[in-house]
């Protein structure tokens, strides 16, 4: 039987208001309500958790600022050395005068702006593109081996570019072929990886595509004449020794657009740290986000490869180094800075520290250094697995 509405309203009118309601309705001097602490009224455990989270965020911000500042210092130091060293050495004051375009500095303007600055900037933007590409792919696939040069993306770009060179094409045609080849390789890997588009299956299929691309490269080299084969081989090693301002603008604008897109998509990308079920529960679309991120990673790698060739291991190593420095994932911006610093430093080593009349391409230096990083990561992962196994055995009753 339904209770009458009037007695219920009378009881509500006569009910005693709560303490929070009385405090809210009590007038205060000046007509202003008092400000309360964020954790006021929470249980002690909840307040401690909130304080711990805020302290952790503050530590992460301080660490991020320190890491980024340190990498920028390294980039500036490497840049000054790259602009100062050469057949005509320049003093730091002459380098600054050349950058500012001051006349009467004995040709420093031409040496800096015309010869050395384009090479330095190309190394920086190519390294940033490769570092960002690798870290983005590793973060969405959740596998440290999932970099463009491991899973066939740069292999597809290289195969298409070498086919174009063997066919007599040059310039923008080779760059366009590299972009198409990278996108085709990515499409094959994504289509063959199943519905989840992640995990070890993705990496294994990508390695298979990379081997297929190597076979296509070998076939194209056997069909090319000596001049074309020599040009293709030098391009395959990876080099920033033939820079142009158009190449710098192309790669730099691509990196800038990708950075803006990642900032706009930071919430869907943050959901990639969860499993797919949890990500869908909070309204995200993990597979669609993953495919879009893979496409962006492929475009970044393809543009960098089309200009400088497949510079080995930069995309692979930048992400782990950045995550190691930051102490967290995905550290995409830090990875871009790490890639820029690595390529610029490797090019400086190739130009001035390797003996010989001709400086080796930068890809040889990064390939040798990247092999050491790969071995270190594998040994560290195996040792971590052994330590976890020993810990589990020690905790068994």
C-alpha cells in the first residue's frame, strides 16, 4: 500500500539537516565561502593515496624537465661541434656570427649556413622522425622489438626505393616510392596480424615482411646497372651527407604535424597502456587507435627513409633509451629528442673520428652502436626473467 505523500514531506521538513549542509548554508564574513583542502573529508587512506599520487606526478615532472634539458644540452654541444669542425675550423664566436649572418667574418656565413647547417638540421629532423616513429609503434604494440626497421616498415620503403632507382627514377619519385612501400608493408603486417594487431604475432609477421623486402632489394640490385647499383647501395646504408633545405623542410614539417596529432590524440593513446577490454570499458577504441598510430609511425619512418635512407637502429633504440631516462612509458617526445641526438652525434663521429679520406655514412655508425644496444636489452631481459623466477621459487611455501 502506497504511503501518503504529505506525511513524508512533513517528515522531510522536520528532519535535521546534515553537518555538511549546515556548514554550506551558514553565512560567512564577507559573503565568501571557505576554501577546503582537496583531501578534506576523505578517509585517511584515501587522503594518503591522493598525496602519494600528487607527489609522484611532481617527481615525474621534475625528472622530465631534467631529462629534456640534459638532451637539449647534448644536442646544442654536438651542434656547435658539427658547425665548428671541418676542413676550415671555426671558433665558437665565428660559428655564432655565421648563424646570425653577420658580414665580415671571413666566409663563416657561407661555411655555416651553406655547408654545415643543412647537414646538421637534416640529421636532427631525421633522427627525431625515426625516434618518434619507433617509440610510437612500440607503445601501441606493447613490444620493445616492434620498431619500423624490425617489422618491415623501413624494409618496404627501401625495397620500393631501390626498385625506383633501378628503374631510372630520381628525386621526388624515389621519395614517393619509399612512402608507398612503407605503407604497403604496414598494411600487409596489420592485415596478417589478426584482429588484435599486437603482441608477438605482429613482430614475427613484421620480421617475415622484412625478409621479403630484403629479397626484393637483392633482386632489384641484380637488375640495375653499375651506376644505379652503387647509388642504391649508398642510399641503403643511410646517410645525411647530401642535404638540401627542401629535405629539411619536408621531414621537419612531417615531424611537426605528427607531434600536433599526438598531442590531440593523447587520451586515446593513454588508453593503450590498458588491455583492450579495459580500454573499451572506458569508451576507447584500442584497435582503431592502434592502426592509426601504426599508420602515423609508418609515414614518419617512410619520410625519413626517403630522404636519408634506412639509418639502422635509431627507431629501435630511441624508445628504450627514452623510457630508461624517463622511468615511464611511452616518453614519445623524449624519444624524438634521443633520436635527434643519436643521429647528430653519429654523423659527427663519422665525419671527424673515423680515419680515412672518405667519411663513412652515418648508418654504419648507428648500426654498430645499435647492435650493442640490442644485445644489452636481450641480456637484461633474460637476466630479469631469471631474477623473477628465482623470486617466485623463494616465495613458495
